[in-house]
C-alpha cells in the first residue's frame, strides 16, 4: 500500500476502534476521553478507565498495537500524528507566549494585559462597562488610519487642483 493509503488505513482503523470503545461505554463521552479528564473522573468515581485519545486528541498509545495486531501498517499514521502534535504544540506555545512577562514569544505580559482589559471595570456599583477588547482597539486603529488617508488625499487634491 502507498504511504497515503497506509495513513488512511490507520485512520480508518483508529476511527473504528474509537467507535467500538465508545459504543461499549457511551458515558465515556461525559466522563472524559483524554488522559487528564479520564484520570480525574477515575479518581472521583473509583473507575479504572483508560484514555481514548492522547493529550492532543490523537490516538492513544495502545491503538498502534491493536492496529498492528490487526495487520494495519502504523508507521505512516504515527508519523502524521507526530507532525500534528508538533503543529499543535507550536500553536499552543504561540498562544501562551504573551501570557507571562518576559516570555519566549517576546510578549512581555501583553497577553495578560489584553485579557485584563476585557474584565469589567469596578468604578461604581452601577458601572458594568467592559473595557474595549483587542478587536475593538484594532478596529479603532483602522478607522483612524482610514481617516488620516482621507485627510491626506483631500490635502493633496486641494494642493494640486
């Protein structure tokens, strides 16, 4: 089979395996499918469930063994999931980069300030206004740029007419 065929074959096996496990115990959808929530619910309910997916939503480590036992090639599928994990981790790190002061992304606490600006201001008992969000600030900057462009265009038109 081709590499692409191996990937789709593994994904088909993984989807079927996941479906069988959920069909066998449907309440797992509510009791957690990832390692963290499974561990919490196991502790709370004295259960011994195994996670259905890994930390990032990919196949749990046991599915590779089950797929190989069923004769499904797993090398290409595992490689694709490894790539997906790297991409997800990069996006997660980028999202977290602005949260702490002096963080790796150079955000320097801007993320914290952005979220703090979204919280209601406590200026008085009746004041429940929310500070402008980053989107509102961006839109205001764009409006100001547009107004400046129009002013410059009018000045240029006036000067050369």
